[in-house]
């Protein structure tokens, strides 16, 4: 059976292992800190899709009062094309609708092999540039 639920702190290790298996982590981002912050705030969360008691897909989502965001969308190798990512995105959208979020955006790194997936869900590429400034300068 496949079920989607909100992750708990007990899921941290399995979720981060999946993010790493999908090459979503970066040296300048601490995935454990990202996970803990998302699970700990009311306007955000990490959703997991479980099949047979194993986490096979995840997404981090949150609402900043203006836009909803999705990060760390991952599906375990060997479980692609089974509808898990579609179900996770739908669950993220439902979570965000519950917060009266008017629009959701997802960060996808350039060259990500799954870029063609999003238009099939009705998502549109936005013509924006993302600029960043690190606040945790001691972290790199």
C-alpha cells in the first residue's frame, strides 16, 4: 500500500538518505538542519510517500505568506515513473491550499533530468532569475 504523510523527526535519517541518493544535497546546505526547520514550523513540512513501509518519495514544502514553495522533490531510484512524485506534489498543493496560498513554485536546478515532468502536471516555467545571499557566512 502507498500512503502519503507528514514526516516526523524519526524520519530524518531515511529522508536525508533519499535526498543524497537522488543527488539533491549540496555541501553548502545542511540537509538535517533543512529537514528540522521544515518539520518544526507550522507553515512548512516534509511530506513522504511510503510503499511497503519504505519512504520512496519526498518533498519539502512551505508557505512564506506570498508564495508556496517546494524543495527536495525526490523519488528513490527504482521507484521512478510509478506516480509517487505526482502524488507528493498534489499533497503539497493541498497542504498549501489549506494555508490560503495563491501560487506555488518549485526550485529545480538547471539540467535536472526531471525538468520535463513539470509541464505534464500543468506547471509553467517562469522567466525569473534567482539571486541569493548567504546569511550563514560561517557555513560557507
